[in-house]
């Protein structure tokens, strides 16, 4: 068995692949499946015992960005459509055609896990679950192996082309590639959040739901609770026998373990403070219980690679098109307050009720976005250029998902799961083409890449 030498020990190489994907979230599972289907020997490294990232570990629903802005025109198909159709066969979401009439693809996390298992195994992806990416081994400006930690100890996974789908650009960062972090003003990323499910309550109609939301707003005005929105009766998942709502908030860095620890503790406390109060004061919720909290808090932004091009807020707003487009996005400049302010603060916009009490607003309000300017043109989209996937300084690495090259405003649009799945399909396809031709990712013929994506159902 080949080994890699560290100062104090030899590291066993447990696999050698054409393509090594780090992270099994929306930008990772799609990359691995796409690469394997193109004939590349592909390894996917995932820290949990299942794939899906925030779609499963974060309970995030629905999948956003599958249609053009304010229309029913599909802009992402390919793997996303196949996943949706397989979920529908398991009664885990609506039929694809029906999802096109909705603002997002509502789905349940458990069938998503088995759908991704089956798709990856059918494609021939070699899975390393319960495995944490800990470091990289460099050979000049190339990565020669990923160092991982799991129950078997420290091991190495070697490869030709690597894909960073960690969400936090962990691989690029450890490889020495330049990265940005959050907004330029103070490096603060968007706030994190977490979905939770409540069950055991009596159903309420729309009028009563609004009454309860108004009540929670008044309690938040008094400082009793700390959520950014009040709709705790809402359900963004597919099955409606429980709530599934996105209302928690915590300001911090998902690439800092201490911040993630504080976030988990804070958000669980907030959820249970609400549940205890509901049981005592709202008759319909007297017997409610927490059916599930997400296995991890959901980051929205952290590190971004620095690529030859960075997607910007102006690209989102203008619906910019690129010759090297490999995916489409339609989600808007949706910046959750980086300071972690809660109700009545939601977005970081010039109309923020905090105004000059916020140092960022005081310094930057003349350059901040207004609510009316956050969206792409109606029935339109913006392109994600291939250049945004290429980290400067590491020649055999591609980025996928929410750590591609983008500004704070650009990432606020591109970070949603529908867009990340499309980016992942492109990253995996490009990696397979590069490995198969023994060229670097930057040397891939982008027009050939676009043609292959179209053959595989992707809209580019």
C-alpha cells in the first residue's frame, strides 16, 4: 500500500480516483453523480452518514431557484429534474410539472437520502461516509491527495481532479488558494439559521395562523423571542402533518467551530422557549412537541474562492449572460442580516429599520441595495460562468455549490440549492472531461462542456 509521509508517520492511501469530491451536499452529490456518469472513477467524501447536505442535515425545504424569476419557466433541469421525479415516485414531492407552478420544490428529507444513495451507487460513485476532510497534500500548485479522518484513523484519498463542495471552501483554503469571507466591509457572512418541525398541534386555518403570527410579532417586539419572522405554523416540506419553518437566526462563522457550537446551543434554546410558551398559552398547541430539529445549523455564506471572475449582485439584478455559462440562477439578493439582528430586521437593505444604529448601514447606506432592486428581471435568470468554479492558485481543483467565486451580493443569490445542484452537475462533468483528457480544469473546452451538459438535460 502506498503511503504519504508526515513528519511523524506514514498515511495510508485508501483510494486513488480520477475525480475526488469533498462534500456530499447539493454541490457535491450532483458533482459526484455527474462525474461518475461521464466514466470517471469518482470518490465522494462526506462527514455524515448520508448525502444531501442542508437538504437533509439542514432540513432545508423547499429547493429554490428551479424556475426563472417570477415565472414558471424552468431554468434548472438535468439532475435536479431526475431527483424530483425519483422523489415523486416515493411520495416525497410533487411531480416535476407541478413543481414548476410553485415558488420552490417542497420535499421531505428522508426520501431524499435514499434517492441520492441509489443515484450515486447506480452511477458507480465510491462513497466514504462518516469521513471528515482534514487537510490536503500539495505537489507544487496541484493537490495530490486529500487527508481524511474517520473511525479507521487518518487516511489519504489521491486523485487527478478535486472538487471542493464543502460549502466553506475548506479544501481551497487548506490548499493555500486565496479566499474571501462574507462582505468586504467587515468579513461578516450572512446569518445562519435552522429549520425545525413541530407536531401534535390542532390544525389552524389561515385567519388563525395570521392571528398567531401577529401575536408572535408583538411578543418579539417585547424581546421575549428572537426570530427573524413569525410564521411558526408554516410548512415548507412536502407532507403537511407537521410544521417546517425557517425562522431562527445566529450570527457567526460556519468555518469556526466555536461559533458553530454557540449557534447550535442558541437556536435549540430559542426553539424550546417558543414551544414551552406555546404549550402554556396557545390552546391549539397545548400538546405540541418538537418532532425534529435539523442535525446541523444551516450556514448561508462563509468563504468564497477567488476565481478569474466573481459573480456580482449586478449580475443577479441585470440577469447577466456569459459565453462560458454552465448553470443558471434566479434567486435574488437575499442577504440575511450578517449582524444577526432579529425581528423586525430580516434583510440587509437600505430600508433596514436599524438604520444608523448599524455600523455597516452608517458607513455604506449610499451603496446598499433597496428592496425593489434585489431581483433579476421578470421571467429571466442570470448565468453562472465556468470561470467562477476555478480557484486561483490550485490548478487541479474546481469549486462547487456555495463556495464558488462570488461577491457577498452575488452569493446571496447563487447559494440556493437548485442553483448549487446545477453548478455541481457542471463541476462534475468538467472534472471528468479534464481527468479523461489529462488536462487541467482551466483547459477544458467550455463549449464542449456546455454541449455535454445539454446532452445530459442541463439548461445552459
